[in-house]
């Protein structure tokens, strides 16, 4: 009876050893396959499995994309257009000022010839007369000179005479005249019987 019990125990131990040997063979085959994969691809599945099984000491960080462009609904208001300043006078430009009117002390008479009057035939002198008008700013007088010239040559005078105009107010007229005669005029008439002469008048106004 004792022999039967001993035989049964030996049979159980032998079966366990067979299972252990088969497990070791399977594990060895798996390891061989993993080593081959690592040699071909460089990927170590054991390291990935172990890393996933063990907790990581480094906290995970979540990244989200950032939009650098402002949104259309941010309430952005563009700046208003600049307003041009109102026109202002340039400091370099002087302001217009009214032209001062001449004072009475600065005003002076200014006579001009209004009309001419040939007094008649030269025998022996030539009487001449003219009307003058004062266009100046004050009353006064002036000097008028009458010249006798050849009708066909008015570059040289034959005789002349001068007269002082009467005092005349601004805007008024005054008449004056004189008779011109010289020896040159008499000689010209003798050398040119029937010759024609002309009259010319000039006015000498006083300085203002």
C-alpha cells in the first residue's frame, strides 16, 4: 500500500517539470522573437510595455494651438482719419494794410497841358497860348515854356519863351501865354519865305 502512494507522487512531479520546461521554452521563443524585432527595427516592445506599466514621474503637458491673428469680433476700432488744421496766416507773410493817403504836407500841384492856342502869324515874334489844368493834390503854380520849331524839322527850336502860371486849385484850369522871338527866328523866316513853324509846350512842376 505504501508503494502505491509513492508511485503516484513521482508521476505528479514529473508532469510539473514538463509544464515548466514547456513554459520556459515558450518564454525563450518569445524573447528570441523580440530580440529579432529589436535587431531589425530598433524598436524594443519590452521597454514600451514597461514604460506604460510604470507611472511617469513627469506630469503630462497639454498643448493647444494659439491664434496669433486677432479675431474680427474683438471690438477693434480703427483710428479716425486725421483732421487738417484750419488755414492760418503764415508768419512770414505780412498782413495787408491800407495804403496811407498823402498828408497835405506831401501833396503838390501837378499841371498838364489841357489845350494849345496858336496866337497868329509870327510878325516878327510868335505869340503862343495854352490852357493848363492842375491835377495835383494841392493848389499851387508852375512854369510853362513855349517853343517855336520848323514844321518840317522839330528837333531844333528857333525861339522860346517862358511864363509863370497863376496859382490854381486842385482840378481847376488856368490859361497863360507869351510871345517868342529871337534873331535866329528872323533869319529863318528870311531864308525860308513862306515857311511854316510849329508850337510845342512843356510844363515844369515844382518838386513835392
